[in-house]
């Protein structure tokens, strides 16, 4: 029978299983923190996530289809959330001049205020990470990036904008290099959400 990370007898014999369970605990912490932030603003967690995403990403990424991929949800679910955000005057639509059926979302002043404050919802997760040494942080970052890379390859994580899958990324003899920024990237500088990211085609 297949091994389960949640079987305590087996879990305590396998480091991988304990990492999986630890990640699950952390995802619970994200869920609770996001939920608290949502309640404060009488919004749902996904509506808060959309506002934060719009606040920090370029216009061409703030479209229904892209948001659906970003959050692994259907376009219909994202559209429902957007309807609420429009009704509450937290976002406005900017129609694409070439394709008038397509639009991007912009934050209103009211939406910006909420997004700015809500973007700190995970601060209490960042604080304990700050206490780690630089070496520990780099090891943790690299482990997580490799995990995201594999989950993306297997189709579980749809969208990511990290160096390892970027057309500008090069690696030789363990040295990471960005052809766009024309610079070496230290292990600790590998990006997880890069504004200049371009997917390998
Ligand atoms: S453009 Fe960004 S994601 Fe791509 S290699 Fe350079 S730093 Fe990494």
C-alpha cells in the first residue's frame, strides 16, 4: 500500500513526510491569517487575494483568465468575485482598445487602501523567518523553489514566475545567470515572482 505522510508511524521515519506535514501546518497558518484579514474587510479570502495581486502586478496580468490560472480557480468563480469588488467600488475595469470584450482590473483609491494594508497579512510568518541565518534562509528558499518547480512541471501549480522556468535564465557549473538583467544571481537572489519573467516557449 502507498505510504501516507499523515500516518504517524511512517511519518516519523521519513523526513519528506515530516516536511509535507510541516508545509500543511504553514498553509493552515496562511489560511487563518487570510481569513482574519478578509473578515475585517467583509470580503472573502479570494477577493482579498485578488486585490493584493492587482496592487503588485502589471495590467496585462490583471485579467479574469490570468487570475483564474494564478489562483487555480475557474473563470466563473473569479468573475463572481470581481462582480463583488466592482459593486463595492474597490476595482474598475479598463477595456482593451484592441479587443473590447477583454478588460483589465485597476484598483480604486478605496481598493488600494485595503490592498496595501492586507498585503501585510503574512507578516507574522515572515517574522520568525527573519530570525534564521542567511545560510538557513538560502537553503529554505532553494528547497521551496525546487518544490514549486516540480509541482509546476506536474501541473499542480499552474502559474509561477520564477527564474528556473524563465527564458532569460541560464545556469552553468552551478552559477545562475539572468540574461535580461545581465547579472549573476546568487542562490539567495533566485526570484519566485519576477516582474520581468518570460516563460520558456
Ligand atoms: S528575468 Fe527575472 S525570472 Fe527571468 S531569469 Fe531574470 S531575474 Fe529570473
